[in-house]
C-alpha cells in the first residue's frame, strides 16, 4: 500500500516527530507518545481517580493507566490519527 502525504508526515506515528508538549518540550518518551502531554488527555472514570493514555507506534499499542483502575493495553494495527498501517515498512 502506498502511503499518502498525510501518513508519511504524521507527527503522531513517527517517534521523535516535532510535536510540542504542554508540560515539557516533547511528548515523546522513547517510542511512546504520551497523549496527556499534548492536551491534558486524562481519562475520566467518574470517580476520584485519574488516568493517562499513551500510544506506541513501534509496539503497536494504546495503553491506559491510572489510579483505581487496572492498566489496559490494546493492540492497534493503524495510527489512530492518520490511518497508516503500523505493520508495513515505509518506502
């Protein structure tokens, strides 16, 4: 599959891309994109708890962690922002 320009240049599925964090310079932690660093992406559970979500395009996972809830790791095959298949090499 040939990638579109949007997929080739997606800042969300290319580790180290130039995204600006709201709490620190870069929301990337190695290959993991900490979504809370982009827009305070806190998971609301309706209780007195907190949670954060991260996306790892290399391991192909979305991870939700927080207080009072069990960690949840979901396998993903496509970038949730651009739809790029994560199992294909870029040309």
